[in-house]
């Protein structure tokens, strides 16, 4: 049965100095904390309330958005992010406004410790830019929406992509005198159980356009059901949400996504690319985390010497000195380095495109799309390959006998990459390289 999400009320304590140099230290502390009990939390499969509290305590949800100006009221000027009179978490503005490269580094390190939480914060970052991507006035609209979210340390969940027609009509927004009524049911990959606000895409019954709406999940008409039986990525807070005549004020329509791809601006078309790229960082982080933990296991295990091997004495004396083991780790480390290089190049391109803003052209967007597609294809394959092979290279790899539970990395990699076909991405890259065609715009990620 669908259940109401529990509203968390933990106090908000953010770092005091808005200095980009501190984010690596803060992220490392959070990642170490998550890694310490990752196995137990993965086995329990509970909604990630505590994990979100850890992110909020470190100030990470507000990283990509500007800080609240001193003395500014959260209710004006501009529309408030607190519809229906429901209060949010008390707090204050903290260090924020970092760039996308910094956000990507945070996602990757968190994902190395816990792939689910990496995906949760990755999707939040893209949703936090919804006003910028979809709003008619970009940063002007965001200036009214973002400060309250930063001040309260809100985590966003949901999704703005078009629903798959095979899964149903998705969500609808019907006009009323004061705004709209939201109805329908939708499954989301993250944040259903723990989000402070949901950002959703719903079809207008009046215009047929996809409207991007901000919804308070505490409203009585919002019912969430969790998905606790997933193979992997079990702690993202995934699940289905039913909306029953939920009012959405005019000030909480963040923007629109035209259904005709020719009517979509090049800047708005960066939104699904941003999501695909941050999920590539999640996949890379999972692979790097798996490789690091497997390395620690292999270093501690003394292999049985092979008397027939010419260098048996070397690896019999030194743990992890088996030349075949060294060869395997060399291959996996090289695969991880290669994937990192491809992802970082795509991140640089997206960062530049976002800095260009609404002046970006479709040709530039196409180049970014190709690089993002390459990042997806390479990281998806590398993540699955690396997390599979480490199970072959380590003893006591599974979670069933109290071992290091390295199987959780494989499960997370498989669950994360299952919905993204490298074949489609490679075909788009080849068509662009050979024929100069632009990769098709897809509002469905």
C-alpha cells in the first residue's frame, strides 16, 4: 500500500565558509562515513533518511545553488518554495554556488562509497537547476526559487523526463483559477521516500506541453510507495507516487518542455544531457570504489604458491604478488583511468555549454551530446566489467558469509546501467562522426 513519506526534521548545520577548496575535504569525510556502514545499510535496504541527514549536515544538497543573500526573507520577493503553508526545515544559507565540475567530483566520490547515495545526490543536483533549464527567464526565475531551498537544505526528488508511453499516461496538470491540479501516478528512480520537494514533469491538459512543477510531498493528496526489492541501488528512495488533485500554484510551475524537439532551445536540451552525465559519474564512482575495496582484499590475502611458475618465489613471499593477479588489476585500473578521461572531457564540455548559457547553439549542443554519449558507453561497460571481474579476483567477495560484500558493487552497477543502451549511444556517435548528424534530442533519459 502507498504510504506517506516521513518528513525529517533534523537540524541543519552547514560549513561556514563558502570556499570551493573545502568541498573535497567535506566530501571525503561524508564518503568515509558512508563507507563505514555501507554493507549493513545495503543489507537492510531501508529508506535513506539517515544518509540524507548526513548529506544535509555537510551542506552538500546546496552545492550547485547560490547562497541565500543576508537578510533576505524566504517568502519574498519572488515565489516561495513552500506551497500549501507547510513549513520546511529551519536553517540558514551556507556555502554554495560551486561549478558542475565540483559537483561531479562530489557525486563520484560519494558513489564510490555508496552508489545509491551517489545517484540520489546526482539526480538532486540536476533537479535543482530545473528553473534554469526550463524557465522562460532562466536565472531570473531561479533567483526566486533557489534561496529557500538552500536555506532549508532541501533534497529534491522526482524526474522531469517524459514518461514511457508503455507505462501509462503519466501525470497531468489541469488548469484552475489559482493554478493547476496535479493527478496521476508515476515511478521515480530516486527520492520518493526522502525528498523535501518533488520536481515532476506533467502534461498540461490545456496545451499538451510538458510542465515542470514543484510539489510538496507532505500534501495529503501525495501518496508514496517504496521499492525495496531492487537488485541494486536499493537506497536511492525509489518508488511510485500517486497524486490526487494536488494543487500546484502558478508560482510553482518552474518551466515547460515542448514536445516538439524543434521547439526546444539548445540550452534547455542540455537538461537530459546533464542527467546522463552525472549518472555516468555515479557509474564511474561505483567502479572506482569496487576496485579500491578489491585491492585492499587482495593485498591482505597471501596466494598459494605455484611451484611450476618461474617467479613463484616472488609472489609466495609478497601478498598479492601473483603476476596473473597483477596483470588483471593492471587491466582493470587502465579501464578505470580510460573511463575517467572520457567522463572528464564530457564534463568540461557540459560545463562550458552551461557557462555559455542561452546563447549556445545546436551545433555546440550536438558536440556535447556526442561526448556525453561516449561517457555513458564507456563508463557503463567499464563499471559492469570491473565490478564483475573483482568477484573473480577476490575471496569471500559476497555478503552472505560476513565477507567484504563486493557483490554490492556489481548489483549497483547492473541496476544503474540497465536502462541505458550503449548500442544506441554508439550508433549516435557513429552517425555524427560519419555523417555529421546531430544526436536526436530525447526528453526521456
